[in-house]
C-alpha cells in the first residue's frame, strides 16, 4: 500500500491576500538589502584594487597585493548570496504583480539557493574557527613540554 506524504496535500497551495501582503513587504526589504549588498561589493572591489595597487607600488608594508587579493575573493563570495537574494526579490515582485506561478516558483528557488549558500558558508566558517581553536590549543600547550 502506497503512503502519501503530508506535503501531497499542499500540491495546490494558494497564496491568500495576507500572505501576498507579507511577501510584498518582504520583497521591499530583500530588494533594499540586495542593493546595499551590491554597493558593499563595489566598495570591497575598490578597496581591494587600491590595496593591490598600493602593494605593487610601495611593497608589502602598505597592505600589499595579497591582502587586496583576499578582499577581492571575499567580494566574490559575497556576490553569490546577494545575487540570489536580488533574483528572489525581482522574481517575487514579478510573480505578485502578474500572478505568475512560474516566477513565484523561480523566486522560491532563488531564496532556497540563497539560504543554502549561507548555510554551507556558515558551516565552513565554523569549521575553520574550530580548526583555529584546535591549532591554538596545540600550539600553546605544546610549547610547555
């Protein structure tokens, strides 16, 4: 006997007026945050290029090329979730304006991708911190022997 999932009941889930209002408000905030994110990325790129130029001109004592390169890499990582957030908001705006089911589905796909990226990045950062902590404890206790 085949058992149905609880989610099968939601196959034709509808968005009511109140949910639409919540999503409309959410779109305003996600648009705002994604635009701020793109501006922040622009600043990161400008700062990284400046650091790289200073490093080439004055040598490693003024920040250096490597630090600028790290800033550029951070800006690249920052771009991915911000772009997903922007695509969520633009697709959701289109879906709500035109009652477009495909745009609604696409917007939720971008929202999922945004949070998936943030989740994976958070796990990587936490793992990095744990490794640094282990290295710190090993290096400080090892010197006393």
